[in-house]
């Protein structure tokens, strides 16, 4: 009996050592994506203008790094908060912690080098070596052509500095350890020529992070099918929004023509659309329609064409569950 107890104690001690050693390794050695590049982004009017297009209408940098007004449909940015940060993502929305978007005007990133910004956007690692939560889809941005990332950096440098200081983001246990394992080195691709509609459509699909929102997630991972919808987002009032199926199945957008797809986005153009008030307990959406609305029609068309190549998912989604009581 004593021998058995000693053996069990030894096993427990070994497990503690292994788990403790793994925790120390993760906490001290990860993330490991390499040092920031010695990079100086050349700024030209053309590059700044394209960076603005990407930041507002494709990558959605301004959407996340602003405070959204969810008293209005689609939650447009509150005037004056654009790029100043402060949007909160917490447990009420299904996130494993409390995370705040940061100030990306020169008041928040003015002392960052271009290389540090490039590494952050493409790997999710801050200048101090700490990881960020992938509510910013840095895994996607790490696949983008370097010139597109540089265009965004060039644009951000031109923004008016705005005050915007918020609490530090904090991941829940044990996700605070898991978070450190998520960043990987960037693997940029060459940007396809727009004439290659499917390849270019896939590129824009990745850039706009369509798959991330329109694919069911569980425990921080896609569980598919890709673009089959069903990802849940909670609201503070207890209501639940689920993203729609955007595959070409008839339970998705199978009946949509390319023209219908483009018109859906363009119907939310800020030049013609005024978002209505959303009454408590009625359906809301996190889809930033008014920001995607100004994406170039040719880019929307390429995304539509690429979506048609994704395997169909027969999945009827219950889009909205109102709060209880």
C-alpha cells in the first residue's frame, strides 16, 4: 500500500512539473513570431487613399476601432470616436474575457514604428511582445499582400490625433494561456490581378473576413461548415444574433443573383441610407452594412463569384432570439 501511495504521489508530482513547465514556457516564450521588420512605409497620395478604402470598407479597421451606436440599426460608429478605440467585447457577447479596441490615431500609435505596426496587424503581437485577442482577424491580414498592409499604415499616419484611453484588455483563465499560442508568423500572398476573378475574389473574401463571422464557432474555433452561418453573438440584454448562411445553398443565398448581392450592400450607402432606431428587444445586427456599402462594386462582385465556389451548406439559421422575460 505504501508503495502504491508513493507511486501515485510521484505521478502527481510529475504531472505538476509537466503542467507547470508547460505554463512557464507558454507564458515566457510565446508568442514567437520574430522581431518587427526594419520598415519605413513610403507615403504617397495614392497609397493613402487606397489605405483609407481598405481601412473603412474592406478590413473594417475603423468599424472595430470606434465606439458603435447600437441604438441604431447596424451599429454605425458614434461620430467623433472613429479610430479612437473603446469598443468593448466581453463575456456578454461570447468572448473569453474583456477586450477593448485601441486608439489607432497618431495619439495612440504615433510612437510605434512602421515595422511594429506591420507585425501587429499581420501577427497579432504588440510592440511589447504580448498577443492581442483575434477579434481583429490578424490571421487573415497576415495573408494579405504587404503593399495592402503598408497602405493601411500610411493612411493611419494621416489621421487626426484623438484622445482615447481605455482599460487594458484581459483574457479569462485559461484562455490567457491559449491566447499566447495563437499568433503565427505572417504568410503574405501576392495580390491576384482583378482579371482573375476567382483568385481575386478569394483574396477579398479573406481581407473582408467574411468567413470568420459567417461560420459557426465553438470554444474559439470554427466548426463549420465554412460560411454556413450560425455563429452566435450575444447582446447585453440577453438577445442572441446568429449570422446567416451565405453559401449558394437555397437556405443561404442560392437564389441571389450577383446584382441582388451588390444591391443589398449598396442599399445601405451612407449617402442615401439613414439607420433607424432599434427598439429594445427587437432584432439588431453587428454587420457594419454602412461601411461595407462603399466597397467597390467590382470587389463585391468578385466576392460573390468566390462565394459560389464554396461548398453548399444546407443550414437554415434562426437569426435572432429575443431576450427572455
